[in-house]
C-alpha cells in the first residue's frame, strides 16, 4: 500500500514538473510550442515507466527521451535536454545554450524561459528544468540502492545526483528556423 501511494505521489509530481509553463492569453513562442510536444511525450513515457518503479523509469530517460527528441528534430528543428551536471554525456548543451544555463545558475530566482536569435536565420528557446520531488528518485541525495546500482551500471561518470527540490536540474532547449 505504501509503495502504491509513493508511486501516485511521484506521478503527481511528474505531471506538475512537465506542465510547468506559465499560461496566459498570448500565443506562446514557437520554441515553447515545439517543446510542449517534447515535454508531453516525455511525460507520458515517464508516467508509464514510473508505474513500474524508478528503476524502470531510468530506461525512459536513457532510451525513450532521446528517441522522442530525435523524432521532433526534423525540418531544421533540433530538440534536447542539457545540464550543468550531466548524467549522459550526449546531453551536453549546444554552445548557444551554455550561457543561458550559466545565467540560470547565477540567478537562481530568474527562471523565465528565454528566446534568442541565432546565426543563419535561426532562433533558440530554452526552458529551465527545476528539480521537483519526483526527480529526487533518480537525482536526489539519497537514492534507493536498486536505483543507485542501475545508475552506476549505466552511467559510471554520473554527475546528476545530489540535487534538492527547487534547484536547477537542467534545461529543455530547441533550435529552429526563424519564421517556421
């Protein structure tokens, strides 16, 4: 019974995390629209993984998240996740994202999404990922032994642990042609 309640709490936290964009009457930036699809698909995949437990959810982030990003990265669009403390070296931030990520770290209270103009008639959009209670299952200071073992097996150089609720976990980013 306790495990079932924990799973429901974790799923509720995940929904809150991935639905975190502010809502207003204006049309969201194109980058936010693209990322909404990524976050929605990732949320569904993580919900399915977490229904089986945190160890199974690791496979979602490891396998399905890059597949989802890859499926949306077409027609000149690139979608991804990055962090200042990487688990997967494939998630290193593109050069244009690095100063935005550093800015989020320097100004912990300024977590507004950012749009930037990029060379080559391109635009970029970045949204922070703030650590939620759910994230602590795989990114917190005290991991369940099975989770710690699986992460150690898959990511021997893992730096993405030791986070607390409210800390910057990383960013979602998208790069796309202007006017698309």
